[in-house]
C-alpha cells in the first residue's frame, strides 16, 4: 500500500517537474533527505527514485531557460568546486581505489544537487520552498523520533531511516541539530499562528529526538546549537522562556540508563569509544604526513594494511570520526585547507549578508536567514568534529544557499539604488541624458550608455 501511494505521488509530481524544474529540485531534496522509499515495502525500497527525479530535473532545467539563472562562480562556489576536483584527484591515487571511486561518485551527485540549487533558486519564494522541503524532510524523522522517545519513556535509541546517510545515532543527532535553526527561521517569517505553533512543537520533538539518540556528541552539539540559537535569534524572549522549561522536563523524563551513558563524557580515558576516536585521528595524521599533498584517498581507513602501518599499536580499525581529520587523512593538507576555507567562507559570507541586510526593511528576512544558517554551520562543525560526515549533503547545500542569498541581496541593493536615482530630483539632475535621447521611465533600471561612450554609475541587471 505504501509503495503504491509513493508511486502515485511520483506519477503526479514528476510531470509538474517537467514544467517547473524547481519542483524537480524539491522532489530531489525530498527523496535525498526524507527517504520516503525507506518506509515503503516491496519494489519501492530499491527503486531508483532519486536518479529518476534528478534526471527529470536536469532535463527540465535545460528545456526551460527562462526559469533558471547562470551559475555564479562566487568565491564560495569556487572553493566547493576546487574541493570536489581535489578529492577526485586524490581518488585517482587512492589506497582503496574501488571504494574511493564509489564514495567520490556519491559526492559528485551531492554536488550536482548543490549546483542546481544555485541555478534554480532565483528569488525569495523559491528559496523558501527549498527551505520548507528541507525542514519537512528532516522534520518528519525529528517528529517521529521525538514522539517515539516520549511514548517509550526514552528506553530505546532513536535512529534515522534504514540505509540512509544519517542512519546511526550520531549522524541523526548532527542532522537534527543543523535543521533546528532552519525551523526557527521559518517560524520567525510565518505570520500564521497555527504554523508558528506547529513549528514550536516540531522543534521541541526534534530536540527530544536528539536526546533520545543516547549520543553524547549529539547532546554536546545540541547544547552548543541552543546557545547559538539564543545568541543569533532576533527574538530571544520566547527562547529564554521555552528552552529552560523543556530542558527540565526532558531531564526529568529520561531513564537512568541515559544518565549513566551521559556521565561518561568526562571519562574519555577509560571509554573505548572515545579512545577509538582518538586513535582514528592519530591514524589520519600519520596518513597525511606520509602523503601531505593528496592523502590516502577516500575510505583509506577501510584498509587494514594502512591501519597496521599508520595506526597506533593494537588500535581498533574503524572510520575516522571527525570531519576535519577524515578530510586530512583522505585528501591531505591541501584538501583540509579547502574544507576549512569553505566552512570559514560560509560563516563570514553569511556575516556580511547579515550586516548589510539588517539595514533595510525589505531585506531584513535575509539577515534572519543568514543568522540561522550560521547556527547550522556551527552545529555541523561542533557535531562533525566527532563524526565521519565531511561529505554531508546539507552542509554543501547551505553553502549554495549562501551564494543564492548573496545574489538576492545584490539585486535588492541595486533595485534600491535604481529607485533612489529615478525618484530623487537631485539625482535625476545629476544623471542627465544627451539631447535627443529618451530618458528611462521612473522605476526602470538604467541601462549602460553605449552611444555616449560612457557608462551610467548604477549597475544594470
């Protein structure tokens, strides 16, 4: 029944994607993040839904030139492209070539969605559509996990969908921490009371789901995310009221088994899991020192021979549990520099957008979104420091949306300047046109003065 319902949904929406490629992008995000086929049965679980939707979106984008914009290679997009190419170069010399190739192809598919996000999201409405799709996709599992924790008394671990990139408890906690600020932004922007209340409930259940993962790193990341959320949120009073009450209720609700696990956070010397992480970091550093330029290639940690050579004695062979150390071991010091530059570039780019957008009433929403996306980046860096997820989809899509937000701000600033020039008598007198030439109508963009040999002072889009 679920498989049939999913098939009918796709059959109804894919034709719409042929007409409007942004709908295809939203379907792409839905299947990549929510994984609705993972809760179906029969043929639907293994059917290539993502590939079909991706192909439809790409074909539709090429067919409807008026519904797309040129891919702007901003510094952030250049950094992401260089990182993609550098990881591809390290894959050519990978220690485990077959596994590295599979991993790099998966990363390439992630970057395809990132590029199409930058191409198809051309205005505020489309950006909000994408944000709602992301929030509802991950929010479904946050709601489900939080509700499961409540009805079971916190007696079981919350996990993500089967065969997804955030199936394990740590990955699930990271994803939900990154999604919380986006939920908060949509709540700030929506004026419908029932939507705001619904998002309050969704944020609360998502936070409960993070606690219900029993992930110690997830709990630390949640604490950092909440603090940053309070610091960056434009309306802090409601958060100051709600968060302490929720913290007390959840703390009194969780069983003793949960407290026993959380109390081991400061006992990392005796904890095998923590020691395993430290050993994996040592392994990554040794691999990078052996090949500083390219590292060992993706999934170098799956090689027992490399662990025997570069790992600490008697270390358990495992994945490199840190986004930074994993990139270091897999792509060398150059790859790590590009990765850190992307993270820093996203943060400072959003800070500039926030600073400029706060000045105007028409761009205030951009300042709110930039602040919340900054919180998402902090959540990713905090939780990712202990997790092997450097090629996580949402991180790169947030960087793409940063580029989109930057372009929307430039257009808004240019539009404001054009209106100022058109409506100001003094400005109109300053920008006089040669005799015999028709002056642009009020409110229209000023075009370059190609006949007079000069240029108008204002940009034209």
